[in-house]
C-alpha cells in the first residue's frame, strides 16, 4: 500500500530521515558539533569545502529539524554558538556505522 506521496507506508520513516539529513553537508556538520559547541567559523574550518552561504542554510535546516540549537549570548558583539541537541545525538550510532561502512567501501573501491 502506498502513501499519498507514492512511498510504501513502511518506508515513510526512512524517507523522513533522509529528508532531514539530505545533502552533502548535514552529517558532516553534525559530526563537527558532536565534539562540542562551536561557532560558525569553527564549523566552517572543520567542514572543508562548504561555503558560508551553504553552511548558514544547512544550520538553519538542522535547527528547524531540532537536530541542533543556536545559542546567542548577550555580548558585544553578540556571540553565537551552535550545539547538537539530544535528538541530534541520537544519530551518533548512525554516524559511527556510516564511518565504518565508508572505511570498508573506500578499501573495496581502492582495492586495498
């Protein structure tokens, strides 16, 4: 049986997860934040190749999906830090498994 979106009903949760994490950068940003709170430039340095515009867009999307929080501190100039939420931390096992799968995949395609 298909849902309204044409996806099998038992696959809706997978589709929802993929939509929340879609793209090239979201998991890398979450991985960066998994080691502690970071400012925008710190994340930018830890995710090589991402533009400031894309990072800003992805941070807003991750915040909208309740995977990270944006904390603004009353300083001059204002300090903004991003942190991973408990909901975002629940992806740690997934990120670990992707890491190990990626290592095995790299070995397989590189022939080592």
